[in-house]
C-alpha cells in the first residue's frame, strides 16, 4: 500500500503495511484462508492490526463453526463480510465444491433465533450441520498439530508440583533422573513420557533440582500451551437476609473478597473489548451481565426474592437448577448467613446435579462453595482460542507455544508461575 498509516475518526493513526500472510494457520484450507485473508486486506485501513485480526477470527468462527458473539459485533462482521463472500464466490464459482454460509446470513439467522425465531434457529442448525459434515473440520485437534509434546498442556497452579500434576492429567510419565556430573556434582535430567525435556547440574542437589525445574518450565512453555487461572476471579456471593436471598458478584482472590469490577488493566477485559464486548450482556441468555446474578433467583412464577414464601428445598433446588442450565462457570459462595441445615441441604442437592461442593471456615465463618465440575484444558483452549468466549477469558489466561504465536498473537504474553 502507498501509505503506511491511516487516520480514523478518533484521529488515531495506526500502521497499515503489516503482512497479512503471517496469520495463516498451518491447518487452514486454501478456501478458508483466502476468505479470511480477503477480509483483512479489504479492511486494513479501517482498524488497527490487532482489532482486525480478531474481527477476521470472528468472521471465520461464525462462518465455519457457528459461533455467537454480542449482537453489535455480529452485525458489524455481517456488514464487513458481504463483499468478501460475494467476491470470493464469484471468483471461485466454477471450482467451488462446497457452499459457504455467508456471515451476513448466519448473523441474521442467529439474531432471529436469539429473538425466539424457531424457524431461523432450525435453518441455522441445518446449514451448520450440513457444513460440518462436508468440511470434516476438527478445530480442537488442530490446535496441537506439530507440537513436540503432543497434547500436553501446562496448567500453572500448585507451584513446582505443576509439572508432575499436569503430566498426570494426560496419563503421561513425568520422570527426574539423577546422574553424575562434572566436578563430582549431581546432574538431573527431566523426561516427559520418555522424551528428554531438559537437564541441570549445580553445586548441590537442591540447587540442581531448582534449576532443572526452571529450565523445564521454560522449555515446556515454549513448546506447549500454558493455562493459568486468573488471580482475581469472579465469584457469586449469596447471602440470606430477612428470609430473602441476595446475590452479588465480587472479584475474589483466595479467601479475600473485594468489590472490584473488571477494568482496563485486566487481560481478559482487553480481549473481550477486542471481540466487541462493551460492558453489557455475555452469553446467549445475557446471564453474564456486568452485575450478572438475577437469573439464579428466577422461577416460572416469581421474580427476584421469595416474598411470602420460605427458603425450602424446592427454592434451593431452583437456584442450583438455574445455575446448571446456564453458561455460567463462576463459583457460587453461600455465606455464613445460611444455617448448618441449609448448607447440608444445598450440599445434597448439588450432588444430585453433579456439582462440586466444598465447605471452608469454622463455626460462624462457615461457607459453602458450589461449582461446576472441573473443566478440561482442551475445553478452555477451545473456548478461548477458537470461540473467544468472554466468560472463559475472564477466568483463565492462555499462553500459546511459539510455533502458534502468529495465529494467536493476543496470547503470546509469558505467564508466570506463582510459587
């Protein structure tokens, strides 16, 4: 392009001479890549690089996987993609062997379905199912293609024990072998499923083990995906007052709760903004609102609260049923205002819904925490990297291996292990 920068309405300038081709994925088909490439080339002068790459990902995710995003984002992508789809079909009409669903058509169908249009949802499902059968695409398995340690994912939690625990999740053998090193020092080599990872040799065995761990962490983070739970996590705090249940959301670290909303310094916030989030609803049922807890206390007859009623088994069962049926992945923390009998009842109901429940604290500080069963690493990667799910982005941070950095540039920041 003749110009290297472009002014936009906000008088912001950004470079436009960056290379689109660096974002092609190894597993991407020619047709798939050409559509995404055309999208980025067409709108290079309208958006900064990082924003445009994300919009292009939204476009292809809508096109090929049927993903959903905030309505405003879907409408924007639908408008931006019209010429892309039109030009591509025209140039390929004699050789095109399968029919693509235009992002504009997909967006319209999803908006209709979201508004209760059963016909639009059926049409969308039919088109998506037809495409999936023809394309045979399996995005999740593609994430691990070409990685030296296969599907091993490093979960950065638990200090130095994280390597061994991460290996156990995949039934992989984690082994540390001692041998004689120079100057009568001990050498330690680390293996993962029999494959050499790294080694170290220091003045004493304690220092050797410490250095070997540091080396192994660096090697695995360079060649594998890393996942780290965000230190400040959204927790739904549930209190009881005057026979009423009151819910609120706090950003919580360990046992210390503080009222702190997601702000611009948070990586999850930045990702959600790039994908079109503006502080409003998240999820197909808008249950992920900025203060998103009202759905828990709703039933078929009453709204919030329990006026004129009592907090019985049916009432608690309805709360957990609403939680199970939602897309919410945050923990529910029932405060000490609930009685021992009520906590026992909630614990029993949680078990029936296949939820995890744990108690902590003593006597008057006793709390009950209920959460959904452990989410697999593969699901976390899929939801964040392929679907850009803001609920997961808020809860987890992901670092991609170096070989995948050009495909997911927003996830290349090195994650540090908390010791």
